[in-house]
């Protein structure tokens, strides 16, 4: 273990410390990582990335990644990737957007995930106008519990030969 000076109060601390025991200044790992691009589109950063725990040391709240491309524990943007993702195209544990992919996905057009809810829903449990999954509920549902005779034709139009049962 070596000693170093705290960047805030200049007192000696361990180089293994997460924060200064004297002033509380974060040293490493405690507050995570944040990157926000200088380039903006309509007042929103082009890229905003929040990593680690992503907790703001001033407010004590989770930082939310907001940008055209947003990546973080909570992400909001055009392309949103995170634990909870909200965007046009969203990928995450809980994903909400125009097109959503995740454990729980709610998509206006397309949702794919363990639980998928959307216009076209594909997943373990799928709820939508077109629903395809282990359990499928909707106007045109195809799954373990329901087999709409029109669904094979719909799938053939979208996926061609891949949807043929041979």
C-alpha cells in the first residue's frame, strides 16, 4: 500500500481508498464514469455514457444518460442502451420505445423479449396485434397456446424460406 495526496484537500491517503477519509472526495470507482460529447443535436448531446454505479456525488441520485446515443443504468435517447432504456430504438433489461428489445420490452412497432408487448411482439410471452412466442395473445397470435392460420403466411412474407416448415 502506497500513500498519495488527495486531489481535493492535499492530505495523505491510501492509494487503495475509494474516497478521501478527510474530505470525502471520490478517488476511484465510487462515482462511476460519465462521458458527454461536446457535439449536440437540438440541444441534446450526440453521445452520453454513464458507467459504474452512475451516482451523482452531489445529489446522491442516479445519473440518467440522455443523448442521441445514450448508454447507462437508465438511458433515454434515439438509441438507448441500459438497464432501463427508453428511446426510438431501445435495448435493455426494461426496454420501451418504437422498437424495443429486452427482458421486458414494450414497443410501438416491434417488441422482442422475454415479455414482449407491441404491434409485432416476439418473445416468451408475446402480446400484440401480431404475436409470436411460447405464449401468444393478440389478433394474429401464433404460439404454444394459439395458432392463427394466417400467421404462417404473414411470417412467409416477412422471413421467406426461413418460416417454411420442412
